[in-house]
């Protein structure tokens, strides 16, 4: 659990040593919090090296629309920079990388989540965003639209592998937008700034209400599954805004996500999960190996066929 707090320099920003009741209260009232020194340089370097290995195909196969990405055939002749520019995001990298899987239960993540969610926490998804210069962001959305939980306990842990700035496409959050407990309607969009993730709309906030969450490499941003957030394109002249995002929830709650349609509603429970803290009350069900690493389409201007990529 989090220890007693000391004053932090910026609202919502804490260090590992300053975490405490104030951080928990900020998360509950504003829907997010930042731990600015969660990972050290060695940790960040390890994750960056693993990112390059994944992009080169050195950690196993991943697919794009069901097939192996074409560029992998030439990856051995490409520089690290070139190979990373081929991708925007890989879903479920923990399925192909022991390093990525280990960071699901990183110490600060477990410390924060057991304080804001509860003692028993499970993870169901990881996402590795590369987002090189010129790549799009994501429009306003709530993660619970894509990963529904029964108790609204969904939380994201957004691990910065590069300094995230307004210029290179940092996270933007609408503080307190989780409090109504409403999932706002979504629609396909044609905004060229964003990938093909659908956009939330009709909510009672404006872009002027949003705050940029600029963080150094090694910081972790935690945010509630109902918190409205987005990111803009990487408009820097060069470089990346690489991020590993993991999603978690209370292990006490069933997860009605990507399950067989003939399953009774009351029993819907996705079991391709990783316990990161405490005990699994549903361990008697066992776990399944369902998800596979796959690539998110860039989708500048949205997806023409209206797909929702998870």
C-alpha cells in the first residue's frame, strides 16, 4: 500500500517517495495520477531495447490483419530507427516478450493499483505504442468502452519510454471526467490527426478543459477506465513517443470481454489474464491463452470500414 505523502511540486504529479493518501485522493477525484520517477534509466533502456527487438521480429511472430507484416522480410537490412518507424502500435507484446510480461507487475504499478483498486489485481492487455515523428494520435475515448468491467475498476498504467511532450504527442486528460460514471457515445471519425480508434462525443467538456500530461521517460501515468483522454500526433521533427500501456482491474470482477457469444451473460468472463497482486478468487476457472500479438493500423483519418481496433 502507499505510504504517507509529502508535498509534490505539481498537482497530480508524485514521486515514489511522495506517494500516499494524497495520491489516492487525487486519482479518485481527478481520474489520474503521475509517478514521475517510477523507472530508472536502466529499466527504460531495457524496455527500449526490447521494443527494437520486437519490431525486428526477434521476439516472435506478430500479425497485421492476420498476416505477417511485409517489412519484416527486410528488417535485417534496416536500421533500428527505420524498423521502428514501420509500426504505430503492437497489442499484447507481453505475449511474445518475457521482458514486457515482467513489467506487468512492476513494483510501482502494483503499489499504486493495490491502493486505488484493491488487494487483488489482474491484467488483461498490454499495448506498445511506437509513434515515431509524423504518426497519428488517438481521439477522445474511454478505455472502458473497449474493455468493459462489471465494477468500473479498469485502470491503465502508461509507461513513458521517451520524454512525452506536447510536441511529440503526450497524453491529454479531461480531469474528473470519470466521475459521472457515463460511457459517452462513440462514432467513427475522419480527423487525420488520429488513428482509427473511434471517438467519444456528446460529453459536457471542451478541449479547453483538457490538461497535457507531459512526463519524463520512466514516468508512469495511471488513469481510470472512465477518464476521457486522447493524444495528438507526434509533430516533432524526429524521434519517438514510445509508451508501454498495460490495463488492469480488480480480480474480484468478472471480465465480459472477447468471450463466446453463447455464454450466459452472468457468466461472461475473459480468462486470458495475468495476476499481478493478491489472489484470484476465480482461480478455479483456470486461465486461457487466447490473445496474440498484433499490429494496430495507422488509420490516419479513421478507418474507412468503421472498425474498432482493440
